[in-house]
């Protein structure tokens, strides 16, 4: 049996809380904020930039996300935090300029 992808809240609880808080502070739909607790880390960005900790919560599309896609720019304490949202589902979390988080992510998702 294949283990499920790890929950964001299990690996990075502070980041999960920061994302949910950021969504609420921007008055995004509550359903999106509450969905953060169930987000799974399906894959990570493989761009090779050491400070990139971007990860996917759904399988990465072969091309663009298409209609229904939007970016939600949060106001994090440090670095950059941008959510790719499709039809009110978080499909990718772009995390930049957080090298320690990036290092942990590379270890958790080889």
C-alpha cells in the first residue's frame, strides 16, 4: 500500500497556520482558509533555486492551469508567499526566500 502524500500541517504547521491566517486577513472565502488543514504536499518545485520552497497540493498540470486560475498574494512575515488557486482550490503554494523551509522540503519530498 502506498502512503498518502504528507499533510502540510504535519510537516510545516507554522506555514499552514500562516497561510490560513493570510487568507482570512484578505477576506478570501472561508472555505479556502479551512481547506489548508487538509492540504497535502504532492510534489515540490524542482527549479534548483536554493531558497525556493514551492510545492504542489495537486498534480502539476502539463501546461497552464487554465480558466478559473488566480493568484492570491499573501503578506508573509518574510519571503514571498503566493497561492495558485483554481476554482477555490489551492493547487500550488509558491514560497520564495525561505531557505530553511526549502531545505526541509527537499528532505521531505526527495
